[in-house]
C-alpha cells in the first residue's frame, strides 16, 4: 500500500511539473497560434478548388449524405468541439460501430480495423492519402485545433483514459502528430501511441513542429496514411 501511495504521489508531482511547464511556454503558444492562423488561411485559399472537387467526387460515389462529416471530439482540457472531415464512410457508419466493436484490432479505447466495411470506395483513397483530414484546416482557423498536436479523440474514448493518458488533453489537439507520421501507424499499440503524444508535449518547439509537418507531407505524397 505504501509503495502504491508513493507511486501515486510521484505521478502527481510529474503531472504538476508538466502543467507548470506548459504555462511557461506561453510565448511559444502565442507565436504558434499566429502560425496556425496564417498557414491554414493560405492553405484554404489555395486549396478551395481542390476541396470542392473532392466534395463532388464523394457525392458522386455515395450521394446519400453530405461530403463533409462532422463528429464531436475532445479538445484541450477535454472541451468538446465539432471536427470536420471529408466523409470516407457510409452514412450509417456511426450506427454500425456497435456491431463491429468485437472486431477491434487496437488495444485500449481506440477503434481500428483493417478493411472496415463502413468505408466507401473513395474513402479508402482519401484515408490512404490523408486527404480526408483537410477540412480540419477550418478547425485550425477557429482555434479548435493546431497544425501539430495529439489527434483529437471522441468522448467515448476519452472516458476510458487513465490519468496518464489524459495528459495528452493538456494541449490543443492537432492535424498531425508523431503517430500520424509513423509507417503502418494503425499497427502501433495504443500504449505506444499515447507515449508518443506525451513525448511531443514534453519536447515540443518550432523545430519539432516543422519536422513533423515535413514528414506529414511525405506521408501524404507516398500514400501511407491509412
């Protein structure tokens, strides 16, 4: 019992130290927010014809729903927001989730399966190239997300987090992260995924952010996103 109490006390000290470090990086946050606004605005201005084309292709492939999919995700400190994506699944995907939970190939709260039957023909291409994430540029403009940061999780997953995993909620979630740029990322264990997010929170700076951004471009161009 004493060892458990000591371990818990040490963990609480680490959590407090990390929180203090986050607030000491206020200048970095302000500058990064300016960078997020600038680059997401430029990207939206340049890419809007391409985004419209993708929306049209999605509608032609499956006209039973909107090309844009909205889902509640948890942001910084667990604050919920509406995340935008190009729809890569059939319109009844959320309803069919329950019947597929037993086939989950990820450990931990996250849900991932290969050859998910809910994904459309176009959806497989969108996911492999990570193009389905592009509407989140609007989330970045709004301040719900940043360009780099832990991926925002649905409330269903966050409710199952332990205190260690909840540390990833200390910062604004991002469009890309360490996990996003890993080869065969869906084969990475949930524990290792969380460890990468905590690693990013501990060491993040502009150099780390840009290293992740450049590697994300490579992942998109080589089609390693799914």
